[in-house]
C-alpha cells in the first residue's frame, strides 16, 4: 500500500491512478490486474447466489473481517421485523443472516440500532475511508467515492470472487475530471449539481471513466453533499465518482466506530493527505461547470439525462436532433403523461418520497424539514420520509425534524431503500406522479406505470406542501441558506 | 472449440438506454437462486396488464421466436448492478448482444456468465438494424477472427479485449485463475498490515 507513494513517481498521476496502483496484487495478463479490496459491503439481494456458489465450490470467505453486511433493499419500513415485507423477502433476509453467521461476517440486521441503507451506513460507521478500494453488489457504491475511496458496484459473480479472494480483476479505466467552480445559488443543492452534470454529459457520457469532481464548489460542500454527487455519478455511466479527501473528510471520519483509532489517526491522516490528483496529471476528458449557472433541476422523462431546470418547459421531441433521442423523448412523454411545452410547476403530484441513498442523510432531512416547518401536506398527497439509517433517524428525532414532518402529515418511517425501488410494499401506483429524492426515474422503477420526477429534498418537500411542483427558488430563501451553512460534525 | 462462437436468429430491440429495471424488474430479485429468470426478462414490456404477451413487443413477434442474438442501441444495461439482468437474458436464450455501447457493470456481469457482448460504432449498428428490416436475419459470430458473418461472404469485423476473448474461447475459471496468485495476495495482505495497520 504505502510503498507505492514512498518513492517519487516519474510521471504525474490522477487520484484514481494512485489508488489503483497502490492496490495491485499482481498481473493476470498484460491488460488485467488483480486488485486488493479493502472493504466488501454486502446486502440481501445480490449476495445469496454468491454464497451458494462459494459453498458449491468448497471455498471459504477469505476475509470476513473486511466484509460487512446490512439488510436494506427489501425490508419493511413500517415495522422492524423480517416478516413484515412478505414471504420472499423474509427468505432472502434469512439467507443473509445465515450466510453471515456461518462465515463470521458482521451484520447490521433489523435489530441493530444502526441498520440502514448500505451506502449511508458505510460512511457513518467509518468503514469508508480515503484511499480504499470499496466494492458492493450495488451500483450506487459510487457514493463512497466522496471520501476519496475508489468505490464501485459489482455483480454477483464478482461478489463471489471477492468473498473467495478479497481481490478483483480490473483494467485501468479512463479518467474524467469534472471541475465545478464558483458558488452555488441559494436554492441549489448538490442534487441539482449532479443532475445538471448528467444533463450536460448524458447517461452514457461517463461510460468507461472514473469521474473525479473538483473545484471550489466541491471544496465548499459538506460530506453529505459530496456523497449525493458521487452517488449519482453512476447515472452518467461512470464506473465511480471520486473526490479528493480534505479537512472536511477527516473531520467527518474522526471518532467514527471503524475509523482509525487514536494511535493510528495521525498516520492515517498523513497518508490520506497524499491522495489527490497531481497538478500536472492528465485526464482523458475534462468538463468545467460554473456553479453559479446551476438552477434547481427536475427530471421530466424516464432516464436521468431527461432533465430540465424547474422553470423551463418540457421539451418537444422535435427539438432533439438525434433520432433515437427523439424517439426516447416521445416515449418518455407518453409514459409520463406530459405534453411538450408544459410547465412541471403546473403538474399535480400524488406521492412525495424523501429518502434513498442519494438524499436520506441528516442534511437532506434538515433541508426538507425547513421547507415543511409549520405547514401541511396538501390534501390528496401521500408523503413519506424514510431516513437512511438508524443513526440518521435518531438524530432527526433529537433535532425535532421528525415532529415537523409528522405534524405536517408526512409518514415517518424506519430506515431502508423503500420507494426508491419498491422491493417492499412502498410503491407508487400506475399513473401516479411522484416527487422523489432518489436517483432513478426509469419506467416502472417505483412501481409499474409509476411516474417519477427526481428532485432535491427541498423541492420534494415543497411539492408535498403545494400539491404540485414548485420552483423552490420562488418559495422561500431560508432553507437553502440554512443548508449551505450546515456541516456534519 | 469451434471457431464459430454463436450462430442464430437476430432480434432487433431498437432502443437506447435499456436499463436493468426494464431487463428484469425488482419483484424478481427476491429469489435466492440463479435460475428461473427467463420469463421475467423485459417483463413490463413483454406482457400486458392481464399477463398475456404483448404482440407488439418485438421479442414476442413470431418471426423472432428462438432468437439467440440481441441487437440493440446505446448504453444497454444501464442502471443497477443486478446480475439477474444478464441471467434473464441468457436464460431466455440470448448469448450474444450487439450494441453501440454497454453500461460497465452490465458488461462485466455478462462476460462473467460467458456471454459475448459486441460493441460497434453507431454507423455499423444502423447498418445492422437496416439489414434486420429486410427480414429475419441469421448470423454467425466468429470470435477467433472477430467477425459477424452474414452469409454470402459478407462480414463485419469487431474489436474485443484480448483478455475477454481468451476467457470466452478457453472458458477460464473466473475465481480459479485469480487464486493462482494466492501467495501474492498473502504478501499483499502482510505489507498492507505493516504499512496501514488501521485497515485491518
Ligand atoms: S436506496 Fe435505492 S439506489 Fe440506493 S441502494 Fe437502495 S435501492 Fe439502491
């Protein structure tokens, strides 16, 4: 590990290249390296077949001490019981519990007070640290890149591979630098930033790349905000998102359960401080975005690049020069029940979902609560808040946020993935329109025929109160200002 | 091993950004087994609300019955890391997918299931879709020479990563070949522990 940096390298490296180089165990062939994995996070949905495969081949989990499990995807958010989300879910949760106990893998099950969405609890527990390689059978593993860790999603065959060997075959990815400079406007959140980046690059713009975010707007962002940003880098196809660690990162990690303990802390920080892209490192692609030009965003279609600023009109398919994009727009409008030229601020919402690994952290709930405070959810709107973890939930309750939501008419739920993908019973019905703080607006994602509009927590909260989408910039200026001041301690 | 990796009927799925929620929706992800996903493939597109096959969806058209090569557009397999997506496609009967581009995780997952994913330029993809409009197509894929053979001596070359090609041709064991570096893994673990003891 450390030895890769103790000698000065002749050529400048990007952060990604540094982390990659420091994890090479050996070469499998000229183009493929075997990389060591520092943290392997697992959950109930993508691991059962990997454990069966392992057993079938008579293999053991090589490093249970570097493997951590949680239950999140199909747990009920109404009750903490593995029976509460139906028979098939129960079987899957039981399989995870059995696999973990058989193999000595620590598991945050439903009885654990810190249980939550895998990408929320990793950082909270201090499992996520700069310079690590972190993998999980889940595409939003990119979230952990906010700490300067190389973190990416893998499939079940790869989960099995990591369980068996604590390594993964990899090839060097291309590098993309997304530079965001300037100050964000008062109503603009990290969610809006990443949606604007996706709009700029497209859903496939990051294919084959690891994206590193940098610039003064990123430096000013809290860890929560950085996680939101890296979380959705997969939505532009990037293999991973990355942000170089800094004092904000170190301050967040200090004192966390699995963070380096006192006797190692200084050495760890010293190492972490070497984790940045060298000034003369060359990226394969570079984009620059002026933070001040970003406005509150909302998706109108069925993929995350079909996004507009909230004060813009739904585009006409004819405005797309590319024929397949034009067809996709036409299909998306039909599915979403929208017409070209329509303003989304004229659209009624039926459901509001505040949650998911994108936006279920304390800062997100604070932003939403500041919009909700003293107001009521509009008649006919079903609104729920699903905190990302037990820790977030307790903190929100202690800060009085839960009371604000509950007295406004929101449902206040137990932690889990919930309506982000509707594997449990939290679903959006066919034809219903949902303001969602999650990350995917695919057809059927939140339920068959469900119409998802991705927005920031403040925009979702404002939609719940108004019963339709509103331009947060015209509603109130306080909550965004509060949010900008908020820093996780 | 024959130099023909695959041959068969081509099914054209003329869409960009086909995501993993479309390839296999979440209600099928609660399974703990690797099998039984064929009927779940493209579930929401494939079946009408009453459960009967949608006759307008290309997969259901009689002329594509038995297809084993899937032709599609850009960013195929975007979205989640669920390996259930390639499992469903493979169990339905496709072992080759030809597209303008693939999402990274989907690509790796497919290769790990010994499927061949061929990436071509937009121009060539357009060309192949045009061919499909002339009537059902039967193509052969020669992996050794990296060519799609259309019959009548017509062929289209494709690029493929040398390592992946080797794995597909020799059927190398994914985990087994990494295990051959076992002593290097152990060495790495020891030096990691010495230089960064906090990592465990
Ligand atoms: S919250 Fe949604 S995107 Fe995040 S891990 Fe859960 S299902 Fe996946």
